[in-house]
């Protein structure tokens, strides 16, 4: 069986991948995440996922599958929402999203070092936000401190209370790793989570 490498140090992506009971390692690639002129959010998410997987490719053929993933969030199809980094910026992002629709584009790439080939996809989720008061925003931020999450949305915790509804095929994409698509891509590469022994943690 090929080795599996997650091209990320995100604890959220690691936790998601652990749900597939596969043995894997994590390494963070160095990638310039600056959008290209005129690049759409979906194209950016796909390109960054591809770059992250390819950045860790070995120089020779190797029994290795590399998973790259990246996420871009847009507000009403226009403004890109990055990781806020601090409380003030997170509050600004949440006030801007209140009562509106944020679309998350999650790029996913698997690079097969055995063949030197890769496959890249993108999963989108539309999050319809509830109208939020400043008090609700402050309470949420104090409890979750989601400053390392795109748009300050930590959906695996209290952040789920921010939404009226979600539209998409895979809720895991909202966290950062679309497991339904990933499972299909791994199976095509000869690594079926349903047929593997349970990984030791």
C-alpha cells in the first residue's frame, strides 16, 4: 500500500482525515497563496491545493500519495474572506456576513508519486448566515477564538449556530477537507479506507 501524506499542518484537516482510519503523516509546504490577477475563488482554491500537493512531491518515483487542500471563502460572490488573525478583524468579518451568504470553495488534489500524475477537484458549500447581533458575535468569538479559520467560521464547534442553512454535497468541505470526494479519489488510486485495517493512533 502507498504511504499517505497530508500536505498541511491544519489540526482541522488532520482530524477530518483521521476519521478515515488511515495511517498518514503531515507536512506543511511553503506555497505563495497570493491570488493571480482575475483569478476566480474556485480557480484559486484548486490551484493552491494542486501547488501544495506538488510542492512535496519526491524527486524520484515513490509509493506515496500526497493530499493537498485549500479553502477560499467569498461573501456574496465577491469579497474573499481570509483568516482574520485577531479579534477585531474576526468581528468585522462576522458583521459583514450577518444575514448574507458565504460560499466556501475547498480545493482538493491527490498527487500520485508512483506515476507522477495528479487529480484536482473543488467542492463548494453555501452558508446562509443568520442575522447576528454584536453581542452574539462577541460571545461566539470569546468562546471559540476562531482566528485561524477562514472568515472566522469554526463550524465544527459553536460556529454551526451562525448558520440558517447549508447548501452542498459534503459538510466536511466547510471544515477544510471534503471526505466524500477524497474517499473516491483514494479508491481510484488503490487505497480504499473501507478495506484497510484500522490505523494505530
